[in-house]
């Protein structure tokens, strides 16, 4: 029995050092490498949501945190405050996009769990296409092509839903002729 206790303590010690000290230090060290961040915007990656201000850009999902910080909310669908926030978001987006509130997709008004996910639904991207095309002097067809080019398909053809990477789409939009 003493051997089992000693073996358990050794495993505990090793895992504590690995996951409690070495891994956090490694993550912290990588985050300090030059070129990873510029003006609080992720550089050379499309794995993090970057919401840009202005009508010429596609917008990400709302977040309970201010980007680029990560954070969630403990408010659920039965919370009256949450219902009010969702209704306000729906009205704001419907007004901005010039559509009835019923046409605003759910992901446009419900917050991302971390606020860092760069993906929105194809429906939300297409809803924004007329405004983005108008503000950038592009045709809607060209903007829809960009949406299609930056839509990630289901993993292995089965898992998840297709999503549009807004960070990559806005970078392509900026470079679009």
C-alpha cells in the first residue's frame, strides 16, 4: 500500500509541475514573442475574432467581454436582463441592415462564449453583404464571392455547421479591388 501511495504522490508532483508551472510558463512565453500582437489585434492569424468599427466591415458575434479580452456571461435564456439585451441587439442589427427583426439570425444577437471565435453563420454574413458592398463600392456579387471563399465547411463533412471567418473575410475585403 505504501508503494501505491508513493507512486500516486510522484504522479501528482509530476503533473503539478507540468500542468501548473511549465505549461503556463510556456504559454506566457509564446505570448511575448514579437509579431503576435499589434495594437491589440492578432497579427497573421485568423483564429481570433477581430471586430472592426464601421459600416464598411463585416461584424462578428457580440461578446460579453470587450475584444480582444475573453470572457463570458452567466446570464441564460430565462434571464430578463438577457432577453432585453438580445432584443436590443436584434433591433440594432435590423436597423443597421435595413431588414425586419425576424430576419436577423440568432448568432447575430447571442454572445459568443469566449468572444474570440471569428466565425459567424453564412446567414449573418449574407445579411451584412448589401451594406458592406454599398460602403466599399463593390457589387453584392463580389462580396458574396468573398463570403463563399471564406466559409469553412463542416469538419470531416459531418461535424458542426459551416461558418464564415470574419477576420479573414475583412482582410480579404480590405485587399479587394
